[in-house]
């Protein structure tokens, strides 16, 4: 990450964020007093194994879960999503791509409706059919899809890769300031994975969008991120630049995650399996 970007605007931050589930003996502290700062145009990775709290943290950032304690600051002020109008305004600024594209779409809405919803969310009213078509075609072209081939189809008629690309086309139309990408490439093949990542990075460069990757893949985090947060059992145990957090880790958890990454140039030790 360039120094210029790093010293730029802190777009969204969290202070002492916690989230509890359950009560009494069954109480679980999924996120425990977490602090973070996301800068404009920055690529951030939140890394951890299943159950580390990273997805719960992402849902609090999105406004889908209410923090049990702590505060989220949005553009320098305490975030206010206390009613539908304010939540809608917030979601114009912050969007998400999730792991499972099949569960992202309403099965009763065709591709045309999915993209038209983006136009409405952006406040476009009174567009002619030709103007709508042009905007939807432009968004699909950005992700190497042909709108004419998708029009009048339901999302379940598309491949997993096409659905992931369609989600990015939505982001292209919405132009959010921050995108939460929760394991966005885990269900597609390696070639499509590289293409999707390239599209997201291209979109970041075009609109100076902050991208927060939620991932278990510490190798991916190193290669794409400006800043990295490592989570274990709801706590951030490591944070800093990608080089600081991954090349010079201080926590035993981070060292173990790195130790679990197979290295092509070293013999693989299968005795540790299980």
C-alpha cells in the first residue's frame, strides 16, 4: 500500500466492538473488543479459521447485526442506521459479495430485475428502456458478460462463475465506497477465481473503493492486501501491513496458519494431518 493512500481518509472504523450470542451458560462472545480502521481505496483482509468471528464482524460492519458493545464510526461520525431510510442510505455506500452465489439472489427475480433494482437504489428514475438497457449492458460488459445472453433468465439458469460476475456487475452499477467480499471465490475454479479477483481490483482502481476480504486463505491475503487483520476466537491477534502481519508475525496463531500453508519447494509433511 502506498504511503499516500495509507495516510488518507479513514473511511470506516470500529472501536471496542463486541457481539454476544446466547445467554448464561450458552453465551458465546463471537467478537471481543475489536478495533479497526479502513482507509479509502485500501484493500483489507480479515483472516481466520471457521468460528474466528470474521463473518460476524463483517455483518456488524454491514449493519446486518447490531453490536452488543462498542461503536462503528462512518465517515468520521458515529454510524446511524436507526431507521429504514438511514439504513438504505448506508447501503448505498456499503455493499457485499457473499460466498454462495446461489443463496444471494431471489429465485423469482430475473437478471433484468436484479440489475434494475440497482438503478432504483442509485436513485435513477424515469429512464427510458433504451437508457436502462445501456446501463445494464455496460455493467455486464465490465465483467465480460453479454447482457443479451442473460436477459429474461433467472439466476439459477446461470453457472456459478456467471452468478459471481453478475454480483460484481451489481457493484459496478452501485459504485459503493466500501465492499465486503466474504470468501467470494471459494466456490469457483482457479481460472475463474483469478478473473474475479482481477475484476474486483480493477473496480477498486476505477472508483477508489475500499475492499474488505473475509477469508481463511492467508496466502491470498498476503498477495492482494494493503492491511491484514488476523482473528482468533473473536479477537484480533495480529494486524498491520501485509508484510508486517504475515512476513513478521508475532502471534502463535498466525505462525500456525502460515505453517499450515503447503510450500511447493519443501517436502509436505502429512503426519500433521488430522
